């Protein structure tokens, strides 16, 4: 398995290590609930160096990315970050990504499980573009500092005034005296930052952040609470809400698809889907009881014998103290307030369709 630059620290500090997309990663240090609550109330630090990081330079870097991504890369200004999808010719989602623009290069963050696939897709379509492409995943650390205390912790350690950095913006600066890329982004529904720094300096950055964050309540967090946090915020996860059989319109991600801005792979298929309408929709569910609806649980409606949908993710929400889930259902069963039943290991549990997200951070 692959190891992040902070791998040995996680092992030495009691991280429960698991195989995640071919990486040996910490799933938790204490409990998922305690780490989840720390992020909501104070701050949490995540090692996300398993995520793929790809750098693009050259005269055609923008044009090339614009041909691959559903969002409009040509409108990105230096310092901006956008969410986008990589789709195949049928409109199916190969990955959901973040694309960054800096003064002299572009930067793409992809899911760990899809890194090799996306690198192959990039190589397959780069002919005719004057662009230099470098996978820097193994040469860098990527850490996520998330929670209401994140800016208080990071601001004194960064050379740039990151407290004024807008959401979905990024800058080149130093963190703990180390060259770094800092973006105000995250996958938890909270305020926070993601920091990319050289692998050789990873422990310095990681340990300094933890040390300086002690007074704020910062704790190291594993992938377990990252999943419960993103689910409360209704953020889709590849392999659950997203895959090659699902298109961005069905997934409710039309905001990241600019069908009129330019031509990208899958555009024609998505135009057709938008015209006819999706055959299913992503919705939120709240279960009446405390049982958890896991991925694959089927949904039923009154007086309908066949399933009307399928659960993609579910958990018991530590913040809301309710059993929540996301699912794909037939459009006629997607309106908030619709009553459905979830088959949880052979027993039907009542559930209600609700608006997403389940949780919004206080402003």
C-alpha cells in the first residue's frame, strides 16, 4: 500500500489504519463521533495526501482542461478554485475534481481511487495540446484544517493574509516557513483550508499545526469522520453518489456543468439528458428511527411493489442526532415531504424525503 508523508506519525499516535484506495490511512484516532464533533465545534486536521494532485503548465493548459472538465475553466481568474466533473462520452462521471488557477499554472485535485484512471484519461486526450503535465501526488503533503477555529490556527502560520481569503479561492504562500499552496476549501461543511506542501516538510507542517491548535481544541481526524461530516453537508462521494453510470444532472450537480460555455467530452450526452430530464434524482432522507440505511438499501413507496430508489450513503448524524441518508429515487418520489420506506436488512423503516444539505454551518 502507498503511504503518505505523515504515515509513521499516524501509526505512532494510535491511528487505526486501514486500506483506502490502495493507501494505508488512519480511519480514526479516538472515536468517529468525538472527532466529528471537534470539527463542528473547534477544528480538526486531516491527512488527505492520498488525493491525487496534478499540475498543468504551458500555452494550452487552460484549453486542454476546458476540453476535459464540465465547468468553464476559461473564466477562472488567478487565485480561483472551481468544482467540476470529468465525464465520458456518455456523460457518466469519471471523477469529481477541484481545478485551481495560479499565475503560471493550473492544478487539479482528484479522488485517490481515481488518480490512475484520470491520469490515463488525460494522457489519452492530450494529443494536439501544448501542455506540460506532472503528477505531484507522491512529492507533496495535502492536509485539511477544518472547523470554526481553522482561520485562528492557520493565520499566524501563513505569510499571506489567509483570513481574508474568500471561499473557493487559493494562494501561493508559506506555511510554517515552508512553500505551500493554501485554498479555502474543504469536504466537511465547515470553514477551513487545504494546504499542499513538499513531502520533505510534511511533518514540520503537520506537527506545527497540531501544536499551535491545541488552545483552540484542534484534534487529528481520520477518514471516518470525514465521511460523516461530508454526508451531513450532502457532499457526494465517488463510488457512492457518483460513478460512471451517473451523470452530473442526475446527481444534482448542474451548477458545475457549463453546457453553453464550450465543448467538453460528454457535453452532447448531457445536453440530451437535460432536454429529456433525468430518470432519477439525488435526495436526502431522514429515517424515523435510529437504524442506519446503508448503501444499497432499497426504497419503497405505498401501493408500489417495485423499489422506487436506492440508498447511496447513510449514517447516524452526530450533529443532528438522527439517522440520515442520501439516495437516488424516481423523479415522482423526489419532493421533500414524500414518505417512503427503507428496507434495512429485511425490515421496512419509515423515512421522509428532505431538502439537502442536512446541515449548514452558522454564518
